[in-house]
């Protein structure tokens, strides 16, 4: 929006900074999914509250521990294959509250 008023305060769409919660306060859900993936099975981790960088760091640790590929974006971590039980054990060991679906 444009205004000729010198006193006008422009409203910019700025992303709010979201602080990452401690692992003890996080409630993560792990589920198996194959929708929109051409029938390939993945483990989907949702419920992470925090910054995108912390999400990617957690995803990288999980992919390394499981020895598989995946991605972390839009508040979700996608791990290739059905790794629900292994991921549940790893996240619980790291201090997260986990619900395996």
C-alpha cells in the first residue's frame, strides 16, 4: 500500500521469531506415511516447535543415526523407510516426549 502521508506507519510482513522449546517440553508424533510419495513409505515426525535451523539440525542427527535419507522443512521431518520404533527410541533417549502412531 502506498500513502502520501509522511506520518504513515507501514505495516511490513515480518516473520515472528519462534524460540525453540527444550526437548522435555516438546511433544512429537511419529507416523508412517506414503501419500504423495508414489507408494514409498516414510516416517513422518510432526509437532516440533522451534526455528527452522533447529528442525534441520534435529533431522540431520536422526538421518545420520538411522543411516537413511530424508528432509526437514515446514515443521516436519521426513525419514525414508518405516523407522518409527528406532526413531521413537532415539528421540526418547534425547529427552523428547514421543507418541508413535
